[in-house]
C-alpha cells in the first residue's frame, strides 16, 4: 500500500519491488481534496468521543460489577454480557428505525450514541478490577471517602494500563467502523473517513491515489498506539498479578 502510494501515477508497480522513483504527489493530492479533511475530522470526533465515554462508563460499570454487592448483580452482568453473542447486523435495522424516529439520522449523536453500550469493554474492566485488593476499598470507606472519590482516586489510577489498552481497541473499532457510519451518515457533514474513501472508488481515480488515501488514514492509528504503548506493556506485565 505504501509503495504504491509513493509511486508515480500511472507507473506499473510489481508486488514486492521498490519503484525506481518516489513521489509525494499522491499524498498531497489526497490531503488537498475537498472532502478528505472533513471526513478525517468526523472520524476523529466519532472515535475520540466514543473512547472517552466508553472508558468512563465501562470503568464505572466494571467497578460496580466487580466490587459492589446488590441484588441481581450476576444475572444483570451475564445478561449484559450475552449481548456480545448477538451480531450487530441483526440489530442494525431496529437501531436505525429507532434513531430515525428520534431524528438522529445524519447527526453526530445518532452516529455515536448507539455504539456506546460496549459489553466487551465492561467485561474487560470488571475482570481487571476483580484483581485489585479489597483492602484498598475498605480503607477508603473507613476514611470516609464517597463512592465517587473511591472511583476517581483508586479505581482510575490503578486501571490505567487496562484503560489504555481498551482505549486503543475502542479507537481502532470506531476508526475502522464502516457499516453503521454508512447507514447513518447521509452527507459529508457526518460521513467518516472509511465511508468517504469508498466514495472515491466510484470516481475515476488512479490506484496510487487510493493507496495514498488509505496510507494517510492509517497514520492516526499508529499515533494512538505509539502514545499508549507504554501502558500496553504495563497491562501485559501486570496480567495475573494481585
């Protein structure tokens, strides 16, 4: 993909071989296109807002399911977890009808809100928080800390590795998401990068330009990974440790 993106337009490229000359004209053409910047901003809004909200709600729910005692906790958790077995395609039409009735088609809240209930994120947070010592929470309660104080000063700092790992996963899920943005986004105002790139295929555009657009779309994913890789290593090192 990168080799074709950096190859001169119209030059044949043999797989596995390096071209005789390199050029950034294809990348410059992509960056200067009318819709690319807007699609990128929409994807960033879709991904970053989803990451923040999902990490916040999943960590709260994971803390409640792991350390709090209330009636129906196990039944509620496993029922919520069972939604992972339902493919998104099975709920696509009912979700679209509901969002459409609420006036959310071609809006950012209609794009983001239906994807925020992430059972896999809650499961990962709950499993990680189960390994935290109960003595920390008991000591906080003895000191008179409120539930919000316990969550913010104990749960959040101790779960930074899993939060970073989950943040990378959620960002990639939403950045690469195609089906729901395709259905809900009706114009360039809410169209994400993945959907926008497919519209380029309907135009008379050379392969090198398409590969350049795909290469540019990968850059944010690499940036997120390099920024959070330290926490990813820590989460792996802490696996199985009390």
